[in-house]
């Protein structure tokens, strides 16, 4: 698909040599789909992403089926892909979800907190502090099982009900998750309102409060077309973990103003042009997203997928 001379590689100063892409397509990308995707398609999707060179593929979520019907097949899906030689994180909402995940051999766990009271109430039916209290035993028990734990923090840059979110409010939640024992955090721009200066300010404040850049990942939505600009700002700060979703799939079922995630293909195009190693085969990744778009019966929103697939 790609011209072997494009994108032209022109490195920029003070950027990491390698970036780990945390692929969220099979979980965050599909969770909002109204039509249930067959389990065989989900398993094949994860395998294709792994074969394209992605080393971290978030597989599913052990939430109650009533809340996210699309992921009700987690118990059946995870064993179908557990043999893959890649990291397969799973999202858990509580201790029951953790038990289900650990019973299947999952050793990379994610919990999801909110920086705002409104979203905590909408997503978890709890206050921020009540949610943190619920996650504390989950994280500690996961660490007792020697699992790697990621903490998602939603609404880090803006909230559809509360508007601007004070940076100190985000830092407080991040520190609480790190104090529990989380190995890394993912800073979520859930409704896509962040801009580069805001990103840099939050990262700097976290560093000043003792949260190292090495423990931070970023998760941008492209609602206002800022996801790549925000990612570049994070890279300039030293962040080396970036969340993205194959084909730009996804949104958030609890925040209706949230549009698609940053497309993995768009991210890879930029990173490769900067000379940053990802380990990803862009042609295979684009082919995977074209394949999934056919199953979903609509074109991929990723500009890179559209540009490269239309060249054929």
C-alpha cells in the first residue's frame, strides 16, 4: 500500500527513539458498537493487530454485561488469544472483575478512574473518592498476584458537565492511583478538548508532584483535530507510551460528546516520519483496519487508512 519512500523520514530533536503503542481497538474501540461483533471476529482482530507488530493489545473488559453488552463475551474471548506473544491488558471495574480476569490467567490489569465528580457518577455511580476506595483493594490484590496494573484517568483536560478541569484535581487522582501501586497511568482526554500547552502543563505538574514521566501514557481523542498535536507535545516532554485505536474506532458510552480515539495508523505515519521506531508494519495494520471496517459495514475514520487503501 505505502510508497517505500514515504513518509520521508526527517527526525526532530529531543524526541524518544522508540514509542510503545498501547492498542485499545478491541476494547475501547469496539465497546460502543451497537451491533455485537462476533467473538471469532474479535479474536481475529486481536491476532491481526499482533501480527502487524503491536506489542500491547488491550483485549477486553470484565465489566458486567448489562453495562457494556459488546464485551459480555470476555470469558470466552480471552482464552482464544491468550497464546499470543504480546501483552494483553484487560479492564476490570472491581474485585469481581479482577477475580474473573485472574482466573483466566490475565496478568496485565487496568482500572479506570475519573478526575471529575460528574463523570465518576455517570461511569461508576460513585464519587471520585468512593471510586478510588473501590479500586484500592483491586490494585493491591492484583499486585499480590504479580500483575502489571495500569490506571486510566478520564476527563483529564475537560468534562462535558463541568467544563475545564483544574490541573491539581487531575494530579490528586493520579497520585492516589500511584500510591495504591499502579505501575503506569494513562491520561485521558475523553472528550478531545486538550491542546498542547495544556498537555505540557499537566505533565510538568505531575512530575513536580513526584509522578515520573516513565510512568505516564497519553490517551487522546480527536474531537477537535488535536490528537496528533497533543501527542507530539507529550513526546517532546519524554512520554514514550501512546494509546491509539486501529482505524480510529471508539468513543465513550458515558460521554456522548466523545468521538473516536486517535487512529493507530495516523499515529504510526507521524512517528515513522519522525524516525521513531514503533515495530509496527503499517501496511498490515491498514489492511487489518480495512478488514474490520468491512465487518462493521462502514469506512474507517482514519485518514491514513483512507489515503493508503484508496491507492490500491
